[in-house]
C-alpha cells in the first residue's frame, strides 16, 4: 500500500491542528504516548487477550476506526522525525497471535520513541500491517477508514474538540 497520500493528508491535518491550537512546543512524546494509548484501545476492542470473558470483539467498524486512530499518530510521528519518505507500507509475514502482536507493537513504539530511526519506524509499520492482516483489514479498508476519520478529525477541530 502506498503511504504517500496518507503522509500528505496527515501533514496537512497536523499543520491545521498546530495552527488552530497554537502549538509551539515539541509534542513528539505526547504523540508517542497517544499512539500507545490508541494501540491499547484497539487491543481492548478486539478483546483478544480477555481470556476471562465470553464476550466477543466489538463490531468490525469500531475496530477499524480504532485501528486508523493509531495510523494517524504513526504517520504524525514519522512526519515529525522526517521519515515521511516511506513510500510503501513495509510488509513481513508474522505468525504470532494478536496478543503477541500487540505486545511486540508496543515494544516497537517505545523503541522508536527512544531511537527514532527509519528501521525502528518501519518495524512499527510491519507490525501494524500484521495486525491488520489478522483482523482481516485490506489496504482499501484502511485507506477508506483513514480518509473518513481524517475528515472527522477536521470537523472536530472546527467544532472546538
């Protein structure tokens, strides 16, 4: 999946928010924590780790929206560190279950926050791709959900969110 359009859209949204909210501080760590929180919210909606509960996962649309919430922050972190030249979503086959993928992704995010290199950034993308695959999300699903949520984020900013 080509990421150029997503980086362009995210950069415009980031600039809009920073101007609208008059952000003049470095918010890299705050975006990093936001990504970790969004990952946890995604895991919570899948309920993949809730061995004690018989309740199933949330509806697919809810899970997909949580997924693209993460993608917004992942893109934004890459832009902040000048890594938005990543053209294609790096793919690597992963056999792990969702619980393990969530834990590995959390570790990868923390590693990137400490060492913001292209390789640590790409590792997060690989893991998010594996999560999407396990959840049955196609590239088109992710793209359309991202575009929709991006529009929602603009509306929220305009309405004083």
